[in-house]
C-alpha cells in the first residue's frame, strides 16, 4: 500500500517584509504630519493646499496597505491550491483527526492515543442525533496509539446501518485520575473534493473533512 506524506509548501511570494515596510512608513507619516500641525506658527499656519496634498499622500499609503493585505490573502489561497492537485485525494484512503466515523462493513474504527499505560478506558458511542447507543470499559491500554473497533451493535442489541455516522468519546483512568482522551483519528475513502473556498474540503464516508486534519494518504485497498 503506497503512503503519501501530507505537507504544505511555501509560496515564492513573501509579502511579510514588504508589509512591514509599508506599515512603518504609514506610522512615520502620521507622526510627522501630527508634529507639523502641533508645532505650526499660529500666525503663519500651514497652507491648506499642502495639508490637502499630504492627506492625499496619507490616503495613498493607507490604500497601499489595504491592497497589500488583500494580495497576501490571495497569494495564500493560490499557495493552498498549488500545494497539490486537489483531485489527487479522490479515491484515496485518508487518516484524519476526528472522533466521528462511519459504520462500514459492520464496523466503525478509531485510533486513539493514551498518555501513559492506563488502567481502563471508558468508551461511549453516540449516533448523529447525540443519542448514546453503546458504552464499554476497556480494561487496559498501553501508552501511545491504540485501536478500538465497534461492531455496530448497540448496548440494547440494536444493529445499526452501514453508512451511518457515530461519534466516540473516551476517558482514560490511571489510579484515581480520570481525563478525556482528545487525540482520536479514523480512516475513510475520499468521495469528493471541494476547493471553491480556497482550501480543500474533503467528503470522506459522508462527512466533511478539512485537508488540515488529514495526517496520511494511502492508496485504497
């Protein structure tokens, strides 16, 4: 199975230094203009035409700052698109950070990270409406990555439908200390990619996933 790393490239257009230079000029202009007005001779005030001219310069600098900010945003969007062809995600199996997984072939699978060797892990699974459908206590888990697979059968014996989404919550207990496990991921096949907003939004087994949440991409088995 081929595995591809997920990384972000950097744009050849670095606008941060240019933005800083414009901002410095902007602040200096305001300071000088204010000083001129405060120290002008009341009997010989500044020429109104010159003040108007300086305010026009002020406006020009302000517009340049705003235009540069817009340019930075546009370049950021272009950079996201240039990092890779979004359609390359289609049909691939992705591992992404989420506590929600689809029931597929009679199973929903998650991977979680335990902070240390734990005495037990409390598992609660809820359906898309937030109803608790299953709970279990795993008697132990090792530090690091652990897998949990649910067979799609509720605590009351209900057999749930493939394709439905379920959300898991996990709490680890060590001695007298219990805390939630937040590092949870799952896998799925990319069905659709939408990049109209400027970033890649994947549809994976019926749920929307931002590409920033993807940790790995692999050829579907």
